[in-house]
């Protein structure tokens, strides 16, 4: 018995024993299960990045049409040669040639469903505002991306920390099928695997114009497809400049627009990176249309400014421009949620007499009224929307706001809450007569929502119950170059360098000191 007690004591000393109550049974040691980290679900279907835009002769991937084949019943894509023939080759080597192709769509089941989840901010009225939010998110170490499924949004991985004050919503879904292209032939349907590469011996007939290519039909982040042209920057300008400012503009204005279009394109080549291309061809980017409209004067302006940009610290600036500023330039933060820059400043845009009569700031009602009642001496004052009037009714407001107007009890009230230094409305409040929270539109959301307003430089004059006369000036956001102003200054004899330094003070005009690198 003594030996047994001694053996037990020695075992406890070596292994460690606790006092046991009668009936306890020795148990094997407990092993903790391994910690399994949750798998991070993708925010969207992955798409290959477009190539970097860099070097002395950069090439842009420009979407001629997006969101193709959103469903299997979507309209077919009709491709026709302008002259000559088209050739087609898909990722498997499947190829074809002819004067044209018809590509339809089919739904194909995935081997296993793809589960997606994301945290979404937006929608936003512009890429600029969305990109600013994405930057705030990236400052927290979050891989946020700007997307454009229908409107501009910012997507971040599920569970990401949220910047202070930012409203977000969570979304998740599962994809069981994918939409794939199908080549229609006289022998029947031939499935294609993207990307589909298309070449045109003498151009593609598209939207009534001729485009050289080559082209790609490729998937986007939303499961639909995009027709993309691969176009050198200098050729791209032939399709932009005449459609943005008009081929009949004076030479210095054409040169200014050319420099800005080149600068803007290179600075914004990350705009659609989530979808695998650089730029779109509509007003969400720069209008890019039939390059044949570039007459001799436009080609001369492109040649005279070849390789020249506006830059700051050897980087292309955000060379925003618009139709007319109504006689006063806007600061960048008056148009979008962005940090101030040295080159997008508020400033009266006219001769000395105009500037003396309308000193900034223009934040008082009387100062804005005086500006809108005047036009003598302002640059670009011949533009048809230099001054304008509109009527807004409660019905207009409710239609524009949609579901957000539901809680607002009539009669509605419309009130300017804040103006910027240039006199532009920064915050516009729409409230009801009840206790419901008002709707406040800010910056570019004002024009995105109230689409009949050409600009945010305006005054409200009540015209009875739930009806307002809106007196305004300018067409567009008002920041950077006024195209009407540039045309006016060119007719006055200003050279391109002087026009650009007037609208973008502090920037450098000329080629970059080192070759372009993708942002």
C-alpha cells in the first residue's frame, strides 16, 4: 500500500495532478481544434487588368460599347466592316473572317457557383467623387475599387473598416451561370471563349463612323461584355477634339483642347481598370466618335502639340474642362468631393472691368444676382447657355428624387444651404412640411439629380407655392477650361500657352521630363 501511494505521488509530481473527487476518471489531454480563418469572398468576378499606359507612344483601350450581353436574351452584337473584311479569333484559336459578324449570347452553367460579397459606397454622380471615396478607403489599407455597374460606386471587401462618416451597404450573391458569346454562322452557332480579338482590314463601321482598331470583345466585372478599341493616343485625339470643342474653332483653342484631351486621357487611364480597359467613349469620359470628323485644322493642332501635356511634378494634371463657366471659374472642391489643387481655383473669368465688378467671394445673394445680371466683358459670353432660366415644380422635384421624396409632405420647400467662393451652390435642401428629414443634394449630385439644370451657378426665385424660377449661368461643372472662354480668347489673339496658364495656373506646359508611366 505504501509503495502504491509512493508511485501515485511520483506520477503526480511528474505529470501534474489536481485533487479528485470520488468517482473522477482520468481523461486524455484535451487538444484544441485548429483555428480556421474564414475565406475572403471576392467582391466581383475577376477581370485581367488592361496594359499600362506608358512610354512615348501610349495606347489606350477605349470602350465603344459596354454592358453587352447582360443576359442570354440581350440584343446580338452586329459587327460590320466599313470596307474590306473583318477577322476574328477567340482565346481557343477559333477564328473566322468575312464582311461582318453577328455575335449572340448564351447562358452556361459554372462548374460550381461563385459566391461574391462586397461593401458598397455610393452611388456617386461622377468618377471624381467616387475616386475620392476610394482613396479615403485605401488610406485605411482597404483594397477599394471604383466600379460602374450602372452608376459610379466604390466596392470594398466584406467586413472592411469604413472611413468615418461614410454610409455603406453590404451585398452578397452567388453566380451559378455565366454569359458567353456565340458566333452566328450559316452552318449554325459556334461558341466563343473570350477575349475575342477582331481586326478590320479597312476599318469597322460603328455608330455611323469608321474605326481602325484592332478590337477586343472582353468580359467586364459585372458578367457582361465590352467592345474595346485599342487606339494610340494621337489617333484617339482625332475622335475627341472635334466632338468636344468643334472642328471650326480657332487654332489656339483647338490646340488647348488637344492638350487637355491628351492630358485628361493619360491622367484618367485607371478609370475603368476594374473592367479591364482604360476609358469609355461617352460623356462619363471624353466623347470619342468618328475620327474622320477631324479635319485639317484638328490634325494640325494635334501635330503642333504632339506629346505635350499639362503637368505638375512631372505627372499629368486632372485636366477637367466644360462648355462655359458663366463668367467665373469654380474651384475643384466646388464641383466634386476632392482636395484643393493649385490649378483649379475660383476666379472671375473676364477682362479687368469684369473682374473689378465681380470680386470674389460671391457667397452673398446680392453678389450672385449682380453677376448673373451682367455679361459685358466676360470671356465666352456668346455661348447660348452663358445665361439661362429654368422652372422647377414640386412634381419635377418628386420625379427627380424618386423614392427619397416619399416621406416629404407637401408643400415642398427648396432652399440653398451653402455657396462656394465662385457663387456655386454646394448644398441644396428639399424639405417637406412634416417632420421627415429633408433631402440634401451636394456638389455634383445637384445636377445629377436635377438634370434640367445646366450648372450649379444659380439663384432661386419662388413663383408661388411649390414653384421656382431658377436663374443661372454656365453649362457644366465650371472647373478648369471654359471651352467658350478659350474660343473667345483665341479670337482675341491669345496663344495656346497663355490660354492654358489662364485656366490652369501653376502647371507646366510641354512634354513630361521622363516617359509617361501608368497611374
